């Protein structure tokens, strides 16, 4: 079972919502039985403006939701300050890069990896404000390979407001010598196309760097989203070998991997928010119908232009 909670930044900072995530469903020092009963079957973390809670079998959904929404404990807040500080002082490379992306795309004021600005009053009030039904998305992901995720509940505040007008962008990301491209404002069609483009670019980067450049460790292509933005981050390499034959082979590959847990979540999670069809048959049909001219015109030409211009500098 997965529970996603919409937890927006507070004044462009993740400090307060992150500290709330540290305080939910916690005992200062649980006894051994309580530790194994409540800690191991449920883990949670925060990413962007969404708190993820994974609930294992054996836990009743209603009891977990009650614990999540239940009032915070001041003693737990004080106890969690130390591990919170340790986490913020040991930022992962992925956290640092994602923060830099948001600062470039959205606002230089955004801070994800900080511990400044929290108080018990702010943390407690944030929990009361945002840990409400309207911000919950709950679905069952523990299903057999031939089944789709089962939607349990979606709150009224989870789905983003879809705007008709969209803006395609592509720009350098100097922080790690990559290229960022995607959409600001998008609908189900744009979401789906960018998912397909992500897998195609990802497989090309893997193939080109491993077998053309002979690298064992190579840069990867990543799909991200935040507020009204969705984008792909991909390394600055030569994309001129990404021809129609590679494109068609990559599409066939996509049609064979709808069970892959990471791709499956991206595709089927998109259904709940953006109306992307959740049945793999529909997804495969749309993938097979995704034309080379569209991929080339909407993504590849801009990517080639960007990387070629970078070579001249």
C-alpha cells in the first residue's frame, strides 16, 4: 500500500514539512514489540512537495491513516531534532541536484536541504493544516504482475489544476553538465509523451555511453516533476545517432516493460493525477502509435541543437 500526501513547501522551504515527516507515527523510544509492529511495516520520506508513506502487508489502512493524521507530540519533536540535523547535514547527491534544478527552473529562493526556520508551533500547525483527507492519495501497489494498481482514495486537493496552455522549454543545467527539457503546464497527452521520450533517451544514453564511448560508469537520464513542471534531465552527449531505427526499437522495449516497478509507478501514478490511461493495453497502444516525426520535432531537434551549440562554446 502506498500513501502520498500533498505537502507543499512553506515559504519556499522544505524545513517544516520535512520535520513533520520526522514526527508522524513516532514514539520516542518504543519497546521492542512496538518497534517491530509499527516501524518496520511502514516507512516514509519526503520528496519535493509530496510525502511518501509505504505500508506493508499486515497493517490496516484505517489505523495507519489515523496514526498519520493524529496530533503530533512535542516530546517527539524535540527528540527528532538531532536525527533531523544529521540528515540535513549529510545531503545525498540526488537531493543536492534536485534542489539545484528547482532553483534554476522555478525560484532561486527554494531550499530543500535545510534545517533552519522550524519551531514547534510551525510544525504542529502545518500538520493540522495539510494532513487532511483532501491531500491524501492512497493506492494498493502489491498486486500481481498482470494487475494494475488499485486506487483506494484520492482527495480533492491532490489533482493539479490543468491549464490548457503549455510551454515547452529546453535549457542547459550547468550544475552537472546536463540538459533539461520538458513542459511548464501540461495535460495527460504531454505527460505521456514525455514519459515515452524519457525512456527512449534513457536507453539511448545507456547504449551510447556504454558501447560507443566504452564507459562502465555513465550518466543517466531522469524524469522529474514539481508543481506545474515536468522535465527530463539528460547528459550532454552526441544524440545524432538516435535515428528512427533506434527509436522504433526503443518503443518495442517500452511495450515489453510495463511491469517494471519504476516505470509502472510513473505511468499509473499519472493516471490518478492527469488522466493517463492505467491499463497497460492502452499504454502499449499509445506507445506504438507515438510517431517518429513527433518525437523528432518536439524533442530530438531541440536536443540536437542544444548539444551542438554547447560544443561550439
